[in-house]
């Protein structure tokens, strides 16, 4: 089955005949190959199907492997083949469509198949738990059991336990034992004596509702109606739609009405969101609208809840599945619609392990499931706009804000030669004061956590560098610490300069902590609410902050890009962007796109209701063409210009990239490995006559030392995708054999979005 899929893994092929059934398994390891085992004792060939899990010995450990194929032959001598220990499934946990998606994913992203399948399974299934809906255990009194049983004469605890069980004719649930002060050991002894028994009951699923709507739908304006009708016409077959709607244009209402029609057709809907913090807010909105069974999947859901939600979706007992990128691998019994909200968001790209992009994979899944997929964003990625221009996606535009709300007005505030007080200019302070005095709310955006980006000695110029990275340590005032936001290194803030021992140490620059402190001093009569990763680390902290904001009283919100994503703040009428210059001169070709998206997304929080909104952007480059175009002509004019520049430079989406990264403890080791890798690639390009591929590097990474390791990278740039992937498959097989590769940690990122 897999041999026709190219050189991603190495199936064992031989004429050596083995008398037993041979199981070819994918194991959760970085090794890009399959492993042969004999079938477990007593398991017939007819019981074995691809996708089933088996427990197998692997060295001194036991692993959970996934069956890929059954064969009669192996190149491993029969005497050396080990039997699998146990077959864990009566049917494969992954349905055939999702199993096929995993095969495609491993092939495209050039990743170990075993590791890819592990990513697709909930943690408990990776650990060997049954792939069955939750079952509850109930303790019952056995027929004929009596408190006068002579075996209990000298066992008062067992006798008391039996008396308690006898008081519950319907049985005592396992989770209630501690509440009834029942001891498990006593119950087990009673079971051995035949006085009690256990009944296992399947967790009862809720009934399918008869009416889907819990509250009436909102009326759609003509643009929303046209968008919904276009997607509705594509129901029952694959079609990709890009819903490009300005912030506040009612994209979510379009989603909700399409989901209602999906449910009425007896189908399930999958909704992907970029951030965990949007989960509760999205879930609450869906629960208010629908009498539906909703499953929420993201990394903050515990393992048991995640498995229950995953199985409910697989068995058709969940109607709507909402989750972050990993929820893409949730099986659906009756798939009907896939929605990717904020499709431009970089959070959809997994940056460790299996480096997949959930948006791109969702399109592959929608095609395999033959269902429509809707990508929504106020600031679509340049890749998606390019696909819309080429006809791969149908472009649906929403240009008007819902409810007649006006678009925010942009003002570029030139701060050259102006004094900045903790990042705040005088005109910005005046605008904030006027907004608060009018009884409205202010959102201050600063995409930099902590109190200050670095600590400086005024006498000798020492800067607080990280001992493990080529980066500065950020000052965190509340905890009196210096923290590296790249590797996590933390140390106490020094009282004197480590270099010259002087005491004049000064925080340089402003982060959210510093701006929060200064705003609290400048506006003591108004609450200042900080929203960043530090202030929302406690459970429910984000919900409490937003509950305060939603009360609508005058206040100042200060935060990072967490504030920019999908939140509704109807009383915010002023958005203050303190530093817009970071993305204008970055070495990363995507920086300007990200900056434009961030500015527009943050600006979209202003003026959602009847109040008109205003956005003030502090910048030292007020006449920069990009800022002028973005603020005067809008995001789509910027995007057209950016696409033209990408085309002339031969950059994505007009080219295809793969990035080979390497890191090592010693300087030069990573570059040495990449030099050899580059030579191998050049030889393969010549042997296979593959054209249109450039090798750029190897070069040190932009941050060469990170977390104590020295990093380097080699970029492959191709004009067409097919030749690039033909090269990658053969290349990686040879890279795995390089002796120098054992001294470094290396990885391949196909379609990277971060060259850092």
C-alpha cells in the first residue's frame, strides 16, 4: 500500500518467506521507516485492519504502534521477529478518511509516519487506553449476599461497605466511592468473596435535539446573504471559499447560519480557531445560538475530556467541533462543513515536531471528505488571496460593518523629536484623556511583554544579555526578575552592574508592564487592565478581565496581540498603537504582511457599536509608503502591492520553500552538517536533472545562539512544488545516514512561515 508513495519511509521488501503473519507497524519515533512484528498469539489475520493499535516490545520499552499493512514476508529472519504483545482495538480508532489524511500529511511534510499518526491521536489513545466512549463502573450487591455472612464476622470494614452498597439498589458509581467513605480495598475483597460485583455501563450520550436554534438568528445584510448563499450552493461537495470581511462585518453570523443548515442536513461542522483564549468566548456564543452537542478541543482541555470529545465526534454524538489547530485531526462520522476562522493567523502553523499548517491541511481534508470549506479573515493571508485570484478559492467580500457601524478613522502620529513617557507621547495622552472623559474605553496596543526590553548600565553601557541566547533579557518589574522570552531563562534583577559594579541600572524602552504602571499614574480614576501572557496565565484570568471590560465602564486596556484576535469590545472607541515601526525594516519577508494584519486587526476593535472609532498610530516613519497606503487605502490595496512585490522577487506564494535547520552545542557543528547536506542536495539535483531549485546557505540563523545551542539553516527555494518534493524525499533518506547528523539536532520545515 505504501510502497507507491515514494521514499518517505522504508518498507521491508524481501523474498524471504516467514511462516507467520507479518505486521508492518508505524511506531511513534522520528525514524522514517516501518517495523515488522509477528501477530500476537491468538490473533487471526481476519481481525487485523490498517489503523489498529498494537502494543509491541521496542528495545527495553513497550510502545503503541499503528498497523499500516499485513504481509506474508519480511526481510528480517523469522527467528528475530518479535511478536506484538497485544491487539488494542476491535476496530481502527482512526476512520479510513482520517488515516488517509495522516498518510498524506507524513508524505507532504516529510515526517515520520509513526510520529504523524501519534499527533492525530489523543494522548490517552497514544498510551493504550480503550478507544471507546467513557464507561462508568457501578458496584452492586451480588444475588444472595447477606450481612450475616460468616466471612464478615471479623471484617467490620467489609461489612460496613456491604451495608452501604445494599442501600443503593441501582449501584454505586465508581466516582462516588470516596463521598460514601467506601474503601476500594474492602470492595475488592468483597468481590473476591462473591458478595458484590461490578457492572460497566456506557456513558449515556445526549439525545439529538429536535430544534437546533436556541435563539433567533440575526438578519443578514445583502453582502452576508450573498456570501451565505454561495457557500450553501456548494453543500455536498468540495469547494473552497475565502470570506474576506472587514472587522465587525458579521463573518461569525454567516458561520452560524451555515452551521445551522449543516446541522439540519444531518451533518457535523468543524470550526478551527487560532487561539485557546478564543475558545470559551466562541463556545459561549455557539451554546447561546444552538441546541447542539458541542465538543471543544484544545491543549487546555484535560486528556480525559479531550478523548471523550474526540470519540463523541467520531461516533456522531457531537454536532459541532470547535478547536485549535490540532482539532483538525478530529474524526467526524458525518462531515458537512469546515470553517477556519482568522485563516491568516500564524498560530495555525505547528512549529515543533510535525510542522504542519492546519489551514492548508484542512483544505486537503475537505477535498478528501468532499465537503465545502470556508476560510474567514478581515486580513487574508497573501497565499489565500493569491489562490482566490487564481480561481482556486471563491472570493466572498464583506465591506460593510454589521449594524451600520462606521469604519475606524486612522491617524498617523509622527513622534520624531517628541519626548516619550513610557512609550506615550503627549498628544496620545491627551487623546486617551478625552476618550475616558467621554465615558468610553481605550485600547492601548504594545506588542512587547514585561516592563522594559533590556536593562542598561548608565556608567559602562552593560546590557542585560541572556547567557544562553543572542538576545537581551527583559525586565519584569512585578517579579523583580530578568527573563529571556526566547529560552525561558530567569534570574534575579541585579542591584549593581555585573561589569563595573556601579548602581545606575536603567530599564530601557517600554513593555506592557511599564505602560500599565505609567497609565495608572496618569489616569488614577480609571482602571487599567493588562492583557498579555503574564497577566492571563492563571486559569479564568482572561475571562475575569473580559467580564470587567464588558461592563462598559470607562477603562484602559493595555496588551499585546492577544487583544487583536476576534474579541468584541463595543465601548472601545480609541485604539492607541504605541510602536508601529517594528515590521517596516525586518529581514523576514513576511514582516510587513504581519505588521499590516496586526494593525488592521487591532484597529478593528474600535467603534463596533454606534460610537465611531479612531486609531492613532505612533511612528517615527509617518510617511513610510506602506503605512500611508495601509491607513489611507486599506488592507486590500496593501495586499495587492505586496503580492506584486513578492511576484517580482520570486517569493511565496509565487515560490515554494523548505528550510533545513540544525543546532549543536559547539560552534561550527551545525554549519558543518549543513555544508554536507548542501553538497548532497547539489549532487541529487544534478543526478535527477531537477531544475528551478535554489540552495540558499547554509548561514547562521538570525539568532545564532538560542537556549545554549548554535543554530544554522539551509533554505531551498523552488519555482514549482513537484520537483522540490522529489528532491526532499531522496535527500532526507541520505541525510539520515550522515555521521555528522548524529552530533546535531536537525529538522526539515516544509512551507515555513518563520525563517527565524
